[in-house]
C-alpha cells in the first residue's frame, strides 16, 4: 500500500515537472 502511494506521488511529481517545463 505504502509503495503504491509513493509510486503515485512520484508519477504525479514527474507529470507536474513535465507540465511546468
């Protein structure tokens, strides 16, 4: 469960970074 949330957060951060760039 914790790992899934961590992956989700990482993906969101990655997408956010791409959007910002």
